[in-house]
C-alpha cells in the first residue's frame, strides 16, 4: 500500500531531497503555475522587494514543497521550513517570525492545520509585518508590538477549502497544482533516472508514467521499485516488460487507479447505485479516513472523469460504470 501512497513515506525523504528540481525551468509541467510564478518572482526582484505571499494548493506529491524551495532559490533568499501541526502555540510562531531576516521565505506546509491563535498572529504578520507579544496574565497583561522583517510566506495546503477566509485573503497569489499528464511524468522519470543512474527505456518510462496516478512522488517511487526488480530479475535495464512485471504486484490499472481508488468507485457504483452519496459515508464503506478520500482519492477520480461532485453528494459518471465493465443504468 505504501508504495503507491502519494504521501511521503519511509525512504522517500532522502531520495526526494536529491531529486528536487532546483529552478523553475527544471520543474516539469504545471505550465500555468510556472509562468505566473515566474512573473511574480521576476517583478519582485526588479522592484527589489519581497514578493506577495504565495499559496500552493493541491493533492500530496505534486511538487508543492519543491516549488517552495525553488521560490527561495530564484529569489536568492533563505528559507525557513515548518508546518501547521508543528505550530501549536502562538508563541512558537512569534519566535519564528521575529527571527526572520529581510527577504526570507517562510514555508508553512499543511497550513490549514495551524492552530487558531497562531493563525490570527499570522494574519497580522503577513499584512503589517508585526507581531503582538502578550506579556503577563489577566488584567495586567499587555501586548508589546514587535516588528517583523518583510518576508514572503509560502503556504502549502492539500485542502484550500479548510483555510479561513481572512487567511486566504492575505495571499497575493494562489497556485492550484493539478495532476500531471503521462507525458509530463515521463519527463520527470527520465530526469530522475539520469540522476539516480538508472537505465530506463522510453517504453519503460511510458509504462511507469501511466501507472503513477498523475503524481511525481509515486512515479519516482515506482521507478525505484522497478530498478530493484530489474537488478534482481533482469539485466538492470528497465524495458516495458520489466516495468510491467515489476509493477504488476502493486495493483495499479492502465489509467492509474490504485486499489483504494477502485474500492471507492466500486462502493459508489455497487453499494450506492452510483450515488449521490456523501464523502463520509463512502469513507466508512471502504474503511478509510474521510481525509484520505477527500484529499487523495476524490481529486484523482474527478480528474479522471469518473466521479462528479454535486450539491447532493458524489455521483459516478457514465465512464465509471464503463471502467468497471458495467453498463450504466438508463434514465439517470
Ligand atoms: P508535495 O510537497 O506537493 O507533497 P513534493 O514537492 O515533496 O510534493 O514532491 C515530491 C517529489 O516529487 C519531489 O521530491 C520531486 O522529486 C518530485 N517532483 C514533484 N514535482 C516535480 C516536478 N514538477 N518536476 C520534477 N520532479 C518533481
């Protein structure tokens, strides 16, 4: 299961650090985001000012962290990294903010999970470059304003819908990351193969790209698993046949659906007559957390044209029935 998870697991951390693209030009795909971001960064550099705060939104494994590092590199700025869940108290954030130097990039991953008091402190810091540190308790407590050096906040979120309005409004630019096409994944794979010195053929890349759920993190992981297989069972060359055999055990179908995607689709079609049904009901039906369904499964099924969101719940599209080898009911 872990092999096809879009979340960072086990050995990913070290390999991913070495595979991260180091500039916007090296960053594959996401053409619109890259173009827009290029303009935002270039104009800020010309004005010699920190750019507006930037929000990166999209499912896990699509390159949000990589982009945050690229933003800092392109600006020639230092980056400080933290995450929403790591900021438990407003004081943690105050310390971090007051340590920033002018022009620094502060990257907050999973920013939708930041605690409320810290979030309120963050609004003020983003807008006025100031934090109010409360000293003392009860009626004698006073707020001491401290200046924060002009910085750029880069927030990443898998669930932009969970961000409060005031926080969302304070970002000058929001980049919506989308799943990658097969051809884009093929480019990611060739790049990684070069860096990791793996002998990957065009057909092998095509095979892995098709089965990576539109997600570079999964593509890079499947590449490493195929390499292991090729070393043990073949002569080390990742041909189409070798990749196909290596990936057969992971149960990812021709259009990239993994076991959980298929379970959800089957539950929707067979258990709920194609819907409409709520996400939490679907989650219970397949024994998975709602969060995973909403953040990972649903976006991919929507993108693949198999599931649609309606006012009344999620419904299976005609293609969903066809993909499962079933005939869609008439008169729906
Ligand atoms: P996220 O923060 O969205 O979960 P990451 O930035 O950590 O995703 O990306 C996971 C891995 O996928 C990175 O280590 C990187 O090697 C690879 N990757 C992601 N996006 C791209 C891209 N556009 N081009 C090349 N590699 C990418």
